[in-house]
C-alpha cells in the first residue's frame, strides 16, 4: 500500500515536472478550438409556432352541415401538410431562388431537396402524454447557413402549407357538395320517375275502367233491346190470337163481359151497372178494330228504345264515357314537378347547398402564434463550448502524453528506492529536481 502511494505521488510529480508539455498541448488545442470557432461556417436557426384557430373562424364551415372540421383537426391537417414530403418538394421546386445553397453541380433537384429535407427542417409536436389543451401546437424549426434566407423559407413554407391545405379543404368541400347535389338530383329524378309511373298507371286504370264500364253498358243495352224486341214479338202474338178470338166472337169494338151479357137480354129498360172485378179482362174484349190498330203500329215500329227509360240512361252514360276528363287534365299538366310527393325537403336541401359559399380563400385553418424572425446569433458553432471543450481536450491530451512518457521512461530505467527518498517525500523538505532514471 505504501508502494502504491509512492507511485501515485511520484506519478503526480512526474506530470507536474512535464507541466510545460501539458500546458503546451492545452494551449495548442485551445488555439485550434478558437480557430474552429472563428472560421467554422455559421448556422442559424429560426422557428414558427402554429396553434388551433378560434372556433368562430371555422363556424361557417362547420355550420354548413357538409364538412366538419374542429380546430384541433384543422391543426392536425396543417401539421400533416407541413410534414408531407410532397408538400416540401413542391415548395422546393416552386422557389428555386431560395434554395440555391443546396443546389450543387452534378446533383439532381431531388437529391438537393433530400439534403435540405433531411438535415435542415424539423417538425416538433407536443408530448402526447400531456393531455392539456394548452399544449396543442406545432413548431417548425429550420437550420440554415449564412448564405440562405431562412426566415423567408420558413415563413413561406408555412404559408404555402396552409394555403395548400385550405385549397384541399375547398376541393373536398366542393366534391362533397357536388356529390350531395348529385345524390339529391337522383332522388328527385327517382321521385319524378315514380310519379310518371304512377300517373301512367292511374291513367291506364281509369281508361280500363271506362272501357269496362262502356262494354258493360253496351252489353246491357244490347240485352235490353233484345228483351224489348222479344216483348214486341210476344205482344204481336198475343194480338193475333186476340184478334182471331174477337172475330170469332164478333167483337169489333171494346166491350166487357157484363156488357155482352146485357146485350143478349131483351127489354128496353135502361140499367146503369157498376162492375168490380179483380181479374184482368181478356185482350179480345178490346175488339178487332183496336187490336188490329195496335198490331199495325207494332209491326211498323223500327225501334223499341223509347219504350224503356233505361235505354236513355245507358245512352247518357255511354256519352259521358267518350272522354275521361280526369285523364285529359292529367295529360295536360304543364309543370308536373309540383305534383311530386315528398320532394319539398330535397328541393330545399338543393337550394341550400347551391347557396353555400365554397370559396375557402378566406378560411383561417390555424393561428400562427409566432412567425419566424431574424435570429440574433448563430446556433452553430457554439464558440464558448467549442473553446472549453478544446481546452479540456488539450489538457487531457497533454496529461496522457506525460503519462505515456513517464511509463515509457520508467520501464526503460527504473528509479532506485531508498528510505532517504521516502523521508524527503514524506516531510516535503526539498524538491527532487533530478530527472527520472
């Protein structure tokens, strides 16, 4: 243990004896650090912070009942646009003057953009473990060399991403509105087609009903005329038989059975007789003159329609069935859309959608809480840190070299040990200026 202490103490003194070497290494490294800090390319950093827009900024869009976009979702959409490779590449291509520092001979535009996208721009989101709404933000950082306008690049890219997302929202809204209008038009067309089908069906049913009723009336009229013709034939047969009986009985003028009985009696007394009989008097009592006159009239008749009032009623009904006024009115409808059923809400929705303002040029998706500003100082290199690290590194390097020299020299020629040397080191009476070996 004493030997270890002596070795450590001697090691310390060996390093101390080589302090000029250690100081020289430290000074040299410090000079290198200062030179790097002064000559290294300067890099600056700017940042922009986006926060959710106010609710009233998106109220008109959300009240349209077509496109729902809460402020948090709008911020997420803009963040996705800022993080989009395609959006960054499009901005890079659209602004070549801002990215001349990244364009080198022999390197394609995509390769130059890849160097910018990989090393310069960074998107920072809040910690997902924090559920506080106050922490909802998006920060975009950009590191750039001295010969670039980083403020213009970052602010321009933020405005470009917001405009692109606003244009995308407008395009989505337009597509949704057009799809809804197409859907509503399809429903109205379906209602119109259904109406046309119902109208044609109703007209067909009405005409079919009229045709059926006309056929029934014509059948009834034919049957009724046949009945009246048979009745006339039967009447003629009855008249012929009655005429034959009347001739055989010598009845020429109308008479009654009582009158014929009285005529057979003799006497001049005049008798007034009232006859009550509940039985029909035979037809031949009318006499041959009346019966022949009726028979002649029946034989000369050309139509029996006037003998039955039902014939006139049937004629009237047939005349009314010649034209169906309801069908005629339905066919003459000018604007048939007013007769469509359950389409008023659809038309109201169409009118509302067509009156929507789908111009999203003034839509505010996010709030730019902080725009990029000109930095006061570069972030790289950090001069104090570089110099401090170089001094520390030089010091460590000098100590390492001193240790290596001590070990090499000590291995080549060991130092003799004596109690006197132990007393010198213990009491620290004088300094050992003798070199090692």
